[in-house]
């Protein structure tokens, strides 16, 4: 079993006792345990990554990406040693490993490296001797021995990659919630934990704003066919099991709901571009998209017709996008203050009436709908940011996700 714990789970002695108890439980079930840890602490704490970076910048403000990755890897190293000491204090033999020592081999893209290979021989030797292997997450090493970090969600990615390489029975991701929820409980109080989800469903929810697990980790686990379980460090609940939707008996696991959960992204801007000419044959569509790409602006919810282009962007790119479009001959309208809300479910593919229920829920809640986009597993709707909470609650009720 591979278990992953975030920094908040290791920040205090009381929290570490809970982590040790979870590891003891796994050992009691006769698992060989590999633990992946994130960095302890936030800015202000002497050992926090932000504090260490700030200390470096006091000496000289510009940090080369290579040295920055060396500095950013320190927090996880501290966490790994602290947890090993906590385990030994309870009579459990354990050994700490850097990402490189654990066999995480990456490319040389400092700050956002990709894993290209895992060589887990040292971990295998460790657990075969009945020791718990504690691995510093978020980091790896190039073939030339350079330390790298894996970017946002890097510890989740480490756990998933080690789970696949070790052919683990399961990878457990511990958080402060009882699993993946049907919606954000801070926005929809009646949201509840989901017992099972498919890889594609949780991946869609993660891409659409849910922050329980990083989508890259889910994709790695899906490719390696290793089940994931999202659990709470604070309870004994089983949490959410994420798999390919097939049980150990080879039977397909189906839910009776076509929609599994809801996700959202805030702070969006919408752009509508107009042209009397055909945007495709005139080359204007190519011109617009090329200029925006060169400026480094990522587009979403893109719709193209002969005389109109519509898309959304993050609000912080609004002014840059306006400057780009003012260089073209196209008329355009732009506005800030939007949010994308999405219904997600692997069961909606080929089912008539899903869009009708979405529109009905928003209509009854008096939430104007400005744009839509869809895939096989989600329907996304653009609404005003001030209507987002009402929209999510209405869709949660319409699809009976609280029942």
C-alpha cells in the first residue's frame, strides 16, 4: 500500500499521532507500506518552503530555477525524517528517502518536471525487510543527478507513480475531508461524500476546479490500473474509491445516477468576437487564435461559427487579451465576473435529457445561462459569479445528489 499525507497532517505532534495510527492499521492488515509526505508548515514557520525561499531572496532576489528546486525540495525532506522519527518512537522501523533515492527519474524541466521512469529497487529492499519506506514527495532527480520538483500536486503524483511502479494494491490519499464530495460543501452545505467514482469522473472534477487530488496523479493511476482511495486523516470512514469501474470479480460497477458530482471555476472573463466575413475562409480565426497563443493566453469553452467566436479566459489575462484583439479588425465584446459550473458523470454519455435537466435547474433558480460546453462526462455552464452558489445548489437538487 502507498499512503500520501499532506503537510497539515504532519504539522503537529497530535496530527502525526493520527498518521502513525493509520500506518499501524495498514501494517496490522499485513500491508508493506510506502508513505509519501508533503512539506510541513506555511510562510513564517522557520522550516516552511516559503520561508526558506524568502531567506534566499534576502541575499539576492533572483533565484535560478535549478537552485530554486534544490531549496523547494527541502520541506519534504524535513517531513520525511520527522515522520520516520515519529514511527521509530512507536517501535516501527522506518527509513527516509529523497525522491531521487526512491527512484523517481524526471526530465530536466525545473519547477514542473515530468516523471519519465521509476526505479523502486531501494524501496522494495526497504519494505522486504519489514521497514516502512517514507518518501519525500513533490521531487525527483534527472538522469544526470539534478534535483527537480514536480509542480502543483507533485506529492499526489509521486504517490500514484510509486503505486504503479510497486504494483500496489491501492494508493491512499489522506486529506481533511471524508473523500470526494458531490460538490464543494462550503458552497453547497448538503453535499455528501461519494463512495465510488471512475478515474475519468474524478479527473474531470479535478480539471474543473475540485481540489481533492491532482488530475496528473489520477491519470498515472488510471494508466497503471491502480485504485485510489481518498480518505480523511480525522476519521475511520472508507472515503472515496476511485477505479476503472470494474470490481475485483470483473463486474462493472454502475451508479444509478447519471451525474456523480459538481465542480466549478471562478474569476472568468467571456469574449465574443464578430466578423462580417467568414472567419474560417478569411483566415481571421487562425489570426486570432495565433495571436492569443503567442501572448500565452489559454482559452476555454471555445465556440467557433462562420461569423462569431466565443471563449472564456481567466480574468487576470483580461487586459492582455483586450490588447491583442484591438490589433485585429474584429469587433468584440468582453466582460468579467463569470464562473463555470459543471455537472460530471461517466453515466451521462448517450443518455437523453441531461441538458434539459441542467437548463431546468438553472431556470427554476433564475440563473441566466451565458454559454455551455460539454464532453462525454461533463456539461459546463457559464454563469455570473454572483449566481454561482445558487446554480450549484439548484443543480445539486435537480440531479438529487444529496439523496
